C-alpha cells in the first residue's frame, strides 16, 4: 500500500507551467475542416512554442514562423516592411492567443531531414539576421509593419544546434560548426537584449549533448552574453531521468554564472528507442501508457529544478499524444494536461509526503478552501498487472465535496463522486491517473 499525506496548510511554492506544449490549435476553416480549437482552449495550455510549425499545412505550412520564410530574400532591406511576409504567421499566432495560450516564439527554422537545406544553414550575415529578428519581434509586439501588441515574452534563438557533430554528413539543425554557432548566438543575443531589455531572450534548445552544453555556457559566460533562459530537450521512457537531467543543467548554469536564468525543457515525450523501438514508441505515445508517462513527468518535474515544460508536440504528427491525427478529437494523452491545468489555476503547491516512488503525486490549493491533487501510476512494463492501493490523508482542509476523475484504459477522465472524508482510498491500475477535486 502507498501512504500519502497532503498538508494543505503547508504551501511550498507555486505550481509551475508544466503543461505547456509545442504548437497551437487547429482552427475551423470550413465544415470539412478538422479542428481542435475548443478542446485545446478548454485544456488551459499556458504557452505554445512555435517550433516545427511550418511542417503543418493547417498552420500555414512553409510560410509560417521560420525566419527564412518570413524574410525570404536575405539580400533585401531588413528595415523595410515590404521585405517581410507575416500574413500566415500572424494568423497562426492569433489563433494561439485566441485559445488563451501565450506564444513562446522560436527564432530560426524547423528541423530539415532532407539532403538540401534551406533554413538551417548559418545565415550569410549574423548581425543582419539579428536585425531581421529584431523587426520580427517589433511586428508582433510593437505594431511595426501593420503589426500587433501580442505581448510575447519569450524568444528562443535557434533549435538543437548540437544535434549533429561538426563532421556529420547530414546536419539537420545547424549547418555550421560549434564555434560558428557560438559566434552567431553571441551576436544575436546581445543585439536582441539591447533592443528589448524587458523580454526574455534565450536558447539554444540543446538536443541533450551535455559536453556541448557546458562548452556553450562556458563560452557565453566568457563573452558576457546575456541568457534569460536556457532551453533543452530530452526523450526517454523513464520519467525519473528528467528531474535528474534538470539538476545537471542547473549545476552547469550555476557554475557559469547563469543561476538566475530559467531552465526550460521545451521538448520532451515518451521514446523507448529511436531505431528498432521507434514504432513501438509512437504507438505508446497515443495510448494510455503515453498519457500516464506525461502525467508522471509533469508531477515529478513540479519538484525538480526546471521552470517550465513544453511537450512535443500538439502539431498533427506521430508525436502528438493529445489529439487524434485524423479527427483531432482528444486522445488519452489530452486529459493529463487538462488535469494539471486545474492545479495550475489553484496556483499554490502544497506539501505531499509519499512513501512509494512508483506513485507520482502533486497537490495544489487556492488557500481559500479549494484544493486538488493528481496521482499517477506509470510503468513501462507492458506485463504489469499488480494494482496499488493508495491511502491518502488530507490535512488542513475540510471538504464539503470530493470529486474523483479517473483516467485509465477504460475511462476517459470520468468524474465520480466520492464520500466526503479526509481519508481517501484509491486503487490504482498500472498506467492510470486519478485527480481529486476538493471544495
């Protein structure tokens, strides 16, 4: 039996945005257009990162987000509004904002797997590229070139420059060398921070090469480059590995003088393996195992030294565990994000004592009599059958109503009334999630 004590009188911090995503909703354009706008909005997603958006025709495809498509002729005048094509990107970002979600804008290009590269090659002029990005930001936030006041706070420089080594034959995300990227990042970050001191300028969305990440932070520190957030990625089947990796990145950030910067994990998902086990992995992502994995990661990372998580991906793709590719209807994986948003709205994380590491638990309170908790039993063992009895003692709250929401193979976030008590008893099946709402 797992014994859990939750003390609603003991606030230990704020609930962090663990339920952010890569990419926004699909909007309805006609009666024959599949869309997920209403369910996306209902999930209460705090941020959407605009990476790989240009793979999606419904977002605007190749004309969306990526700098080399917004500014298609690098020889053009970066100070002239006529050099830019904002139309489809504007529409996409406005759709994100209409869903109640803030934009986290990735400056750069989608990943390019094909032999010929277009947006992942080093720009011909680093400072000119920085000036182009400056005007992109001014368009979204300062109404430049018939623009908007979108209030975008986060701008990320590039994506996964460390994905492939310098001598790789097919470099998918940064076509230059590591040293070239360091020069590039320095020029762009310093220029954008000078132009927009109140915005959060960061990156580089590291693919997970720890040696490369340390070299980057060491070199940026030496060059006195401002970094408001350090972003990184990890794909795994073990949720416990993610808080451990977050601690490693935080150690490096502290070591090189970036202890006050945010640590943002802005790509993560379930992956058992990238070669022989990849098909297994993408099938798991869209099922109950993927849903339980997501709930477990969000819960454990609430305690970890990371400031925001951004699941990859809400874009229609094999990595989308939230929405069915063909219908855009919610899958099992949608519900943990909606559940966590209920905790996020309560704002205050309260203390949980848990004697069973197989169970992940997180709880929140509005400090006015309302509370909620989310409990997850995730396992990567497909043969697991043993259920776990969970005994939950609630302290510091006297609920007049208790509602349980059950997510498992047979239930899609089904709400069930429970007896009003400060002692809850729940039986958890392998790969299941339970939310208790108290008021």
